[in-house]
C-alpha cells in the first residue's frame, strides 16, 4: 500500500524553534520645526507644553526663531520648555524629522537631508509634480497628518480642524451680520419677541455638525441639508434634538435659501466640491445675507464663491456677502495650534517608543495610512493617478 504524499519533508513536520520578537529599543528623535512661510499660515505644530513633554522623554526639538509668534508662543516659551532655538532655517530643515503644518516649498525641500522624514499636511491643490520628484531625489519618507487614522478608523487631524472650521464659520457669520461690518444688523441669539436668525447648513459632516451645534447654542433656527440620510440621522442623534433636515431636493433648498440669513457650505468631494447652490439661487437670497463657503479649498459648493484672504475676507455678489477664506483655522492660530499639537504629541512619543519611524510604520497601520512617500517612492495610488506618476504598494516595501 503506497504511503500518502505530503508537500512537507519529515524534518519540516517536526517541531521547530520559534524566533521570539526582541524588545525594541527606544529611539531618540531629533525634530525640527521651521517657521511657516506659506501665505497667511499662522499655526505651529507643537506648543511649548508639548515640547516640554517630548524633551522630557529624551528627544530633541529644534525650533526656528519666531515659529510660534503668530500663535502667541514666544521663543522664550519654547526655550524654557527644553527646545533649542535657532535663526538658521537650514539647520532646522536638516533635522532627521521635520514637522510642518503646510507642505514645504521646493526651496525648503532642498534644505532637507537625504533619507530624512517629513510630517506635514498634504495639500494636493497647492503642490506640483516636481514636489514628488524632489522627494524621490532626496529619498525622503513623507507622511500627511491629514491621512493618519486612529484606532477607531477616523482621521483625528481632519476632524480637529473641521471642528474649528465649523465653530468658526458661525462666529464669522455673526460678526459679518453686525452693522459694524456693514451687515443687516441681525444678532445671533433667540431674543424675546424677535424672530431667530435663519441658518442653512449644506453638509452634515464634522464641519456641518459643529456649525449646527454653535448655531443652536446661540439660539438660531437651523436647517441642515445633505444627500445622505445616514448623516442626517446621525447629526440629529448627536445634537440630541430634532432639527429641520432634508435631502438636497431643489424645491426645499430654494425655499430655505430665500429665508436664510446665513448659509454655511460644508460639502466635500473626492476631487472637487460639488456645486449645490447655483448663481440663480444666490440671486434670490435676502439682501445682506451671508454665505460662508468652508469648502472653498476644494473649489466651493456655492457657484458664486471666490477665494478671499484674511486681509480682505469678503466680496459682495448680488447683494449677498460671500466669505471664501480657505484656511479658516489659521484665523484662530493659537487654538488651532493647540489642537494640532494634541494630535502630534502622542504620535511622536509613540514613534520614539517604537524605536523610530521605520518600526512605527511597520506595526501601526493607522500611521502607515498617512504615508505617501517611502524613501522617495510614492505609495499613495490616488496621488500617483492625480499626477501621472508611478507608485508602489507600501505593504511590499515594509517588511
């Protein structure tokens, strides 16, 4: 009788020795934080309190002089917290890890050392193909903090900044309605005997939720529109009260826009924000009503919106005040900096505990999701398709 065949040898079927994982040595990080040079960018990645916590764990932080001034953090604050302060930006960009809010320019990338690590936002609308070529030439490992996921599968940096933008949109609208801003003189708030301010919010995501929450807190009458019933149901549940919600039906939307004092546009898209409110709809709105288009950084969801600046934030079209500043959180630089710092600090300490960025990427899938360049090789499919460049699956590069 023939013996049963097996794909394994007799030796392979015997118990084998197991290689146990060795304890990873804690790594010492050297982090450079340059001064932000992008137009009207006033945030900084780490607060002095965060720097104190990071340096207390044995890491080094090199700050460029004046990096935190717009957020009201002085060089002395950082020095007292344990950071080294220098006026030489080339030294800051020469650190093994460079931490920025906005992506570095090509000139700043030239200052970075080969095989270093860059952590910043990835603003695809503001960078060109040459940016990725420079990353490849320098073999830089780059992470976008807005793509990093937490253990719950959400994007903490995006949610934090969206929370600020949602709350800020209502504060800005309230200011623009006042007579001192040449508004119609309406006050946010449920004043006895006075009809409440009518607020229409387009989009029931994080920005829409916090805009609705702030508006309700001030006593406004709120209407939320979204194409997703799930999001509309969720926003009612999270707000803890039944508010007017509707899908994006033109008849209901036009009727609400005619009565609106404030419209907050918070609809996003994969490449460009979809146009929800047309010029014809805007023309039918009240005189001196206010539009805050939070999605202007993705083209805007209101047809008549235009990009404006913090110095000249509004334009008037068809008698309607339009606010189209793309970087709303920078208007509140200190709060935004504290919020970003709260996200960065645990990740930096985690990278140190793991023995460096290589080990952290190997074992932390959420952190790896933020990776878009690994030693100069593009690892994000969406970026590769957007710019027409080659990419590699990160799972084939990290072992």
